[in-house]
C-alpha cells in the first residue's frame, strides 16, 4: 500500500517524504519520529551511550508503559538471557547527581522494581530486567546489551523530470488476513483483539461470537504482546479490575487449569503466591503492567469469574 502511494505521487509529479528506520532498528509503537535499535554486543554503560551517540541517538528513554512492554518484548527475542538478565537504557545518576534521562527528556513515567535502591551511591546506572520490564540500578562498569533511540530517516522522493517511470512489477505475496481492527502477531500466527467491560463468562461468549476464544498464552513473548494490546492507563496501579481476562480457567477448584481453546496448558506464569483461593476464584486475568504490588507484565492471577474487568482479549486463527 505504501509503495503504491509513492508511485502514485510520482506519477502526478508530487514530492513525497517517506520515513524509515535505520538498518536493524525497529519503529516505535508511540512515536513516528523515533526508532529503537537493539545492540547485542555487551558494553559498559558509558561505552553503550557512546555507541548510541555515534548512530545519532541516545540510550533509550522510556516514557510510557506501551514502549516499556514493547522494548522488553523485543529484547527478550534478541538478547541472550544466559549472558545477561537485563540491559542498559537511558536512565542514570551520573551527570546531574539525580536520576534523569541521558537525553534530558522529562522524567515522568517510572517503572522501578525498588525505588529505595535509588539512594545507593555505588550504583549509578539504570537497566531493564528482561523477564519483567522493571527497572533496576546497577554498577556502570558491567557489560550488558543495550537499546538506543535513534531518529527515523527521511527519504525525499523527487519526481523525475524526464519520462514517467514504468509501473511497478506485480508481485504476488501470500496474504494473511485478520479481520479489520484485529492485530496479527507473526510469532504465533494468530489474530488478537481487545474488547471492553465483561465478566469472564461474558468475555468468552463475546469471543465465541467473533469466531474466537479468550486468548491462550503460550510464551512470555506472547504474554508481552497481549499486554501491549490490553494495557490501559491505570493498569500500573494496584487495581486488579484494570487487567484483562484471558482464557484460562479451572472447573475443579484449582486442581487443574485449562484454556478455553483447548490448547495445552504448558506455559505457566503465575504471579507471586498464585493461584490463591481456588475454591472461589476459578478464572484468570493477566496483568498488562508491572506495579509496586509485585505484579509483572504477563502474570496470571486467578480471580472471581463474575467480576467485571476493564478488558478481555480474544484470539483466533487468520484466514489465508
């Protein structure tokens, strides 16, 4: 669609500004002028900052939970967890004597695992935990992978002054279709959509009407993806009603658990001390944000099936 748009504008003699990310960088979910570059080579904090600077950017600053989840999700795919359980980002206490972003952007959104650690005088650099997306402080002279924020590349397409270009060749690409407003996740090959306000039974019935089921979760990566979709402002607070129903349930008071789509219950990411109250809480919500109440993105929490949550996530196979 985008390439066709450029061609049409050239044909009409119109100059077009197209934006793309530098090589190996990914577009951000919230800022069209910025890309995220994930660097696997372990570096000390200031060396990592210098690498980002040579690429025209900075160690990444994070200003909302959507970006926090997205960055953590992609880092899980790209970084080797066996060599480092976290990665550098742009928060430090090196320059100003206060915790701040290396690019001097506003210090508003925070996701610290333990805010009391900010008082340490021996650990002045910030890192993000791969498994949870929570922020920690660490010694700056430890080598870790890191994430840069780099600007997009603006490509100006100028119309030719001679003959018109030939039409672009027709390329047949296998098409994967999710219904309009559904999101396709390439890692799983499924379509997902978030709906609002339902108890668990109403949520599953709502999904079935869409030819789907409440989402089953089979990896941390999928949990992070669903967390991005389901996140709403306030989910980072200690409020279970702002989380999302998924398809996990028990019909034997917590002795066993199963997914509504009948897929195997292999991946398990129960929150701390969960499941609890199995006699009365037979349905499962998933946390879309980490918070100070020891919940992490993707944590399972068994909950009262008749509670009305802010959202629920449906999942179904695409058409080809």
